[in-house]
């Protein structure tokens, strides 16, 4: 079972609904003609077409570091952002 999507984890940590919409590749390409940043995004879309698989066993064995769960990382990030950007 794949891990939950980062946007869903952060939305849950922030206590807000998670709404994400996807732009079709041709639309990203068209908008990229006028927005250089989206031109770069279109070039990198392949990164979201397949899941990343990373093996950190050697790193953990060497440094004794355990990964932070998505939920814990999102919760701590939301707490930090709320205190840092409080108006």
C-alpha cells in the first residue's frame, strides 16, 4: 500500500480539507508558453508519473538515523509555520 499523498497529510495536520486539481499536460505546456516557471514544470512532469522508490538502509545503518513519519513531519511543519507566520 503506497503512503498517503503529502498534500493529504499536510491538510490533515493543518485541519483543513485537501483539495488538489491536476492540470492536463497539454494545458501545462500551453501555459508554459507564457509563464517560464510552468515551462520548467512541464519538463519535470515525468517525476510525478511513477512513484519514487528509495532505499535508505545503508544510510540508516551507517548513521543510525530513523526516518520521520510523514504525519509527524507535517504536524511539526504546520506548528512551525503557524508560529513563524502568525500575524
